[in-house]
């Protein structure tokens, strides 16, 4: 997982995102991967993101803005 997160950090730095954004995105990407039992994101189906966001909303009771932040971090990872 570390190599993947290093690649994400490099990609974020190339786009000149803030340090705080980098740390936040890494946090949400880690949680996403751990939620799916350390499965590499390239191996996950399209419903994996929806399942994770639903989990955040129903089980963790996070706000809509937090869900959007997690979604943006994961989409950054995937594209």
C-alpha cells in the first residue's frame, strides 16, 4: 500500500496541491483501501465506491461535506 500512496503523493505534488490536501487525500485513500480488506483499488468494481460512501453515511454518520471529500480523494486516486 505504501508504494501506491507514494505515487499518489507524487501526483498531488505535481499538481501543486497543498500539503494539507495531500495528507487529507492520503487519509481517505487509506481508509478506502482498508475498508475493502486491503484490496488494490484497480481490482475493485464500480460499486466499491458507492459501498464505501454508504458505509460512511450510515455507519459512521459523517456529514455530506465529509463524504464529498472522501469521494474526491478516491476519484483522484482512480483517475
